[in-house]
C-alpha cells in the first residue's frame, strides 16, 4: 500500500557523529515497514545520533511510534540515539499521551538538538559573559543568574549554591577592591560544560590596594592559613575552599580571578 | 548613593539557545528591581526580553556556536535594550524586519503570526530593527518609566 | 534547560470528571512540554474539566499562552472545559493583549471557577 511518507538525509552542519533525517507525510500503520526499512538502511553507514526533523509530519500513529522505538534501539546499541525535532504542538500532545516523551527527547528544531548534542555528548563548553558597572547592587542578580544556569545545566542544588557563593565573593571583591571607574566595567565570563564550571572576573586594579591584594593572593595561593579576621582573606579563602582551582593575577593594569569548580565535587 | 545622573550599561552575551532565556529575563528583572522600577514595568520588560530573545534564537544564525548579545542602557527613567544576533537566512532577516516595522495591530487574535512581537510593540515606546555588517541584526527597544507607576 | 514550574493536581469534591491544577512558577517556551504532558494526560484520563489556579503563576509569555489555548481547544473537543482562576494583573494583561480573554474562561477566584462546573 503506497504511503506518502518521505525520508531525506540532510546537512548536519558538519557535526560529527550526527545524522539529520527530514521526515514528511503521514506516519501511520501503513508506513511501519518503510520506517523500519529506512532506518535499517542507514544504521550501518551513518553516524548513530539521529535527529529526525518532523515539522512536515502531519500525523503520527501509535504503531508508527512503535516502529521508531524499535529503530531507536538499534542506534542506542551503537551508542547513539534517535531524537525528534520540530514537532507541531498537536503531535507533541499526541506523543505525550502515548508516553513517547519518556523515551524520546524532543527539541524545538534541529539546531537545538545539535546544541544539546555537542554539550552533552561532545563535552563542549558554553559561555556566558557579562560586563557590568562596578557596583555592589548588581552582584545579587549576577550570582542568582549563574546559579540558575548551573541548576538548569544539571548541576545539583548544592553545587549551584556553592557556585553562587563563588560568584558572589569574586564579584564582591572586584567591586570592593577594584578601581571605581565609571568608564570601566567589570568583566565576568562563565564557561560551563558537563563536567565543570569556570568563572573568570577581570577588573581594573585600584592602585592603592594592589600591594595588599598581591600579599593576600600569595597567602591564599600558598595554602597558608589566612587571617580569618580579615574580611578580604575570608572571601578568598572561601572561594578557594569551594573551588578545585583558583588563580589570581594582579597587575597595575588589571586584576583577574579565575576559578574552576568540577561538577559534583 | 551617587548624586550624578544614572547612566549605566550592562552587556550580556549568551549561547543562542532557548534554555538560557529564562535566566536572562530574570536577570533583567532583578537588575530593574535593584533600580526601583515598578513591578509592572519589570514584568513588561521581562516579556520584551523574552520575546525578542526568543525570535533571535528561532530566526537568527543557525550555527551551533551562535550567540546573542543583550545590552541594557539604564538611566533614571529609561531602559534601552539591544538584542543582537548574527542573523539568520536572508529570508528570516527580511521577515523579522517586516514584522518589526509593520504598524502595531490594533486588535489581535491568537491566530495572528508573531504574537510575541506584537506584545513587544504594545509595551515599547520605541522599537527599531537594523541589519549591520556581516548580517548582524539588532533589535532596539526603549521603555520609559511611567511617573504614575508605583512599586 | 527549563524555567521552573510545578503543577499541583488535586481532586475537586463532587466533580468526578474534574481536576484542580495549581500552576506554580513561570510558564514559558522551556517548560511548555512538561505542562502539556501533564494536562493532556489528565484530559485523556477522563478528567475533561480542568480548573487551573494561577495564584502562584508569576509569568506567562506568548508560547505559554499558546499552550493554554491548546488546552482550551482540547477540552472543548472532549465536551469538557478549561477554566482559569486567580490570574494576576500582569498575566491578565498579556492574555488581553493577544485577544484571548474571549477565548479562555477566566474567573476572579477559585470558588467562582469551581461553581461554574455545576452549570
């Protein structure tokens, strides 16, 4: 029985390990054999992470879904997956009723699926940067933003809290001990991947505080017990305790604090 | 507190990924809270940032490395937002440009396209679209603090 | 990566085909699918009358509104209803702007919304 379902291999934007398949038409019980045959034809010779682009699929029956599940299993066995992209709201709703969401990841479009793939499977880091005026009033917003990002990238709430504390202390130090200049902002960059988060803050140095800061930084770096009565010392000591790596560079031109924290440590 | 007129700029750059938008809009809301804007102003600004960034992700560059830049220029009673992205296909850029430049619909129905942008037009005093070199697209939105807005 | 939303589902006394769904948090593009799954499942399990309590729903964008309209449409197709109560003024304004106030059943408070089930 002729069906109107069509499969086409598409450009995967050069993403190694990924095959993009554009599917169109009606996925019904009549198309089960075609679905299985198509995926069988690509399972050996194509990268096993399959993104099925479905924006031109008009219907999706439970039996067709079963066929996709069987095909997916073959890719999973090859350390791949089969995910959906571009489903209409009606189809998402239907698949949800069939319990498909428990098995298949669904993305708004192919690009979102590729971004998720490179983050989760390839360990790519994603970067958020912020340039902000040297004022304490911005720090709560900043630390909460970074905490939210960490949580939503799968870090535990405990991890997210520690990250929030690191961001808070680093930014507070930059504001309190850096140069106060309306022309120079503080630059924060956060690189996050599935294994760690890297936080870097760069600010203009306050010439009057450089020597004191250098002394403090060397104390923290040398692992000597810092003077916990010293407010500045406490902050840096806290950052050091919460992080896996802490590097501080202080010069007349600027101060840079670089913190690395591994996920789950 | 400084007695000089407030004029500050924050520049945020993040991956072009829908998942980042909630954190970004909440950041904008928190910054505006810190500047004592009213809750209504803050909510509307959050919606604007959400909708414009959403468009930038959906219709901007398809590169998986693509980023979005969100700039906030703050004064005592005005916030100027810029949302910049590397631009999508010529067709997508032109569609977005047309949608921004079209006069605001007087009445809307949920079946209308680009509802998000119409909401932005309702809330923004100024809304502009520009395409620069290398297809860099920029949506500019200005919102003024309403004197009658009480927190 | 999702914005935080929770749905608290409760029975409504005296109405076996109805469920109360309390929305807590923000409803946007990153979590509509989670919400879609929960409510559509309820509707398909026979709870064709849904009363949505928005008292703790802080934020809705155009994507979130699209899903609410979908629930409304799905309910009508099943001869049921999708009622909304306790909408805050910010969320109501967005619903109003897109012209959805005439499409969605919106009540000032929960009691009113539940009482309307009897009609």
